[in-house]
């Protein structure tokens, strides 16, 4: 058994907790049997571990999530790091090449792909283990897991079978429909359709043949160097919906994609996470607070309050589906106000000895410059750390190396100029002594 866990995605549907740098699967919003906070990723890993399957798994992810995953799962987690984000098709191809090149997986061995951001029970994993046998007995090229719908959701994709049958019988899939209208969803359910939960099973050679067909190398290290040549599409569109020999197993138990605040809070076993208080008169209120300052909610119902250093969200649960639209609009308004979007003070502290420290997050567009020079009135030390993007950095007229993660400290007598070559984000820390 070989398993690929997809953990490279990021999004804004759970903003302000879910961001480009921290995906929803890393947020510790649940608790284990001992009451310790755990994330979706940790829950999936624990369930695989209880079946001895975690040693057969690799995690496909982006480089900026590496440290978070190792911190949550430990160094035993085997990671396949994407050089750049190119959607699930590329991530799965790279992972299959890794399994074949580094773990000696043969062309005939089955591989299961699954996401790490779903909420389900142990019985789901029991059904998961039936996929390789289903692949063999059916003669199909792909075997999928599907969930029996319990209502006509418009959030999920539907797999429509050729005919309906029992829970342990493979269904031949004839059509896929992504996020249909409610009336169409009702019609699909009447035809025995299943929700697509993003779980696939295939033999390693099935995807290795695709690499060969498009002229891409099969060796993992060589494929890394050619990663930008892989089609940037989802595995569903690039493979699943083009395959004719495809079957699915129906899972009858509970399953939920925790992609919205409304869905997520239904699964939280505590209404309050972080410092705060929810009034006794409140009904169906959830608070997730990552700030040191407490949050108090009084006299409200059906509300989510979420706070992090990225921002604060207060929404009625039924309106949380409009979050992406609100963030897009806010982003456009910020872009129209360059001064507002170019810099933000993260922290400002003053000390009794006359020293002050200001930390700013700065964004520069390509071609824009940041300049500092000695001051005759105050002793000043400036530190710049590049977070993202390329730039040229000059200190006292001499060019210095500048790369993501590199910091430069400018003394009291130094002058410096930084020019952005791409859209650039950096942290500036200014320490001044007024004594």
C-alpha cells in the first residue's frame, strides 16, 4: 500500500486563520482524546498510524509548509516538496515519480491519493483499504471513493454512476458534475450519484506512462528540473474526467469538507478557542482567537468571530460563504490606495531608557525603492529581512547579496538603498535611541 497525502493547498475561505502561508489543515481547532489541540493533518496522520499506514505515506506539499508539517508530525514524515505550485496533477505526478525512484515502487503497485482536510470517522479508512482490491477486480484504471449524499449540496462535485448497487459493490462512473445547482443536485442524487471526496487509486505505471507520453522524465530528480513543463491543472480535470475505465466505492458514513466557517464550526468540540468569553445568552456562537487580547461576545446568535495577526472576522454563519468575495473587494480597494498597502506597522515599543523599536511590514512594487541614511539627531539601527520577491541591495554604495530569508543590519553610520525587481515583501525593524 502506497499513499500520497495532498497538503500543498492554501486558501482564504477560513481567513484570517487560513492564509497563503498557513493552510487550514494546520490549524489546531480540534482536540484529541486527551484534550490536546490537534489539526486536521494530525488527525489524518494519527488514523493512518493506527493502521500502520503512515510509514507507507508521503506528503506532497510546498516548501513553505515544510517546517509546519515536521513540527506537527515529527521528522518521520516523508515530504515531496514542489518547486512551485502547479495544482494537484503536477503534485501527484511528482509524488509518484518519487515513490518509484526513491522507494522502489513498481509499476504494478497501487497508489492511493487523498487530501488531508476532510472530517470523517475511522470507518472511512476501512473503506479506503478496499480500493486496491477494487482496482484489480474491476479491471478499471482508476478507483475512487465517493460519499453517499445526505442532502443536495451545491458545494461538492458529483459522480454519476451507470447504475446503483450495494455499499460493497464497485460502481461504474459515467459522468462528473462540479458544484451543480440545487435542482440538478437533487436529480443526480436520484440517479445514485456520490459526492467526490478527492480520493483516487491507480497503479504507479498508469501515471508513469503519462509522463512518458508528454516527453517528461520519469526519474524524480530529473522531473524536479522539468516541473514547470507539467500542465498546471487539477488531477480531476487532467485525468479523472478524461478516463473511461473508472469505478467508485460508496462510503455510507459521515464525511465533511471543512472548507467554510459554517462547516468547520459544526465539527468543533469547543465553542471558544483562545482568550475570551461568550455570554450565556448567546446561541450557536463560536470564537477562535489567536491574539493575546481577549474577545468578548454578548447577545448574538449564529455568529463566528475569528481573530489572528492577519485580521479579524465577524460574520453570521450563513454569510461566511461570501468571505472570498469580501477579501477580493478589500484587496482591490487596498491596491487603489498604494500608501495604505505599501507599509503596515506590526509593533511599536518604547522603553524607559529612551530606546524605541518599530517593526513594519513593507510591500514594494517592481521598480520601487527603499532608502535609509544616517541621522544627525538620533542613533538609528535598521534591519531589513526579505520575505518574498527579488531585489538589489546596496550598503554604502557596495552591492550585497539579497535573497529571501536573508537579513541585513545597517549601523548608525550606514546608508543603504533597496530596489525591488519583483513585487517585494520585507520586514523592517528600526531601533532608535533618543537619549
